[in-house]
C-alpha cells in the first residue's frame, strides 16, 4: 500500500506531501503519543499515528526515519507543524478518526506494527 491509499482508508487530508512522496510504499505503522517510545524502538516504522499536534512529532519522525505522520482526532496541524514537515520532507496528514479506529482500519488492510513493541 502507498501513502495515498493509506490517506484514503483514513479519510485523511494531506497537508504536505508531493506526488512522489505519497506514492511511497508502506508496510509498518506505529501508533503512539509518547515520542520517547518511538525514539527507543529498534526498528523504523513507515508511518506514525499520533494525537499530538506539536513540532516534536516531526522532529521524532525525522530522527527515526519515519516517512509520514498522521495526526488523529480531528486536530488540524498548526502552520509551524506544516512548515517543519516541508523542511524535513515528511508527509503530514490529519484525520477525524481517533487513534484506535485509525489503527484498526490500517490493521484490517494488512498494515502491522513490528514485533519490537
């Protein structure tokens, strides 16, 4: 599945991501509001689902090598967050879905987190 298909499944708005980036294939996701947990992982998920709406999520994604961040619970990313995603070339999306439902939809479509959790 690519990021554009993921956005369709989550009914997400893409705030940053060019045509090439949204065609990137993804196979591993993680859902967390604890950025320290993401940074402590041994593996690199492709997508981070989070309820946080701060620039730290983009910093974490950049450091960890994550391709895309999805902000859940209907939160619209702040302008500084979009600008930082552009600088780091991280695809940034938002969805009205909660963290649980967004994770469930992706799991049902075959996207899993690794065994490292």
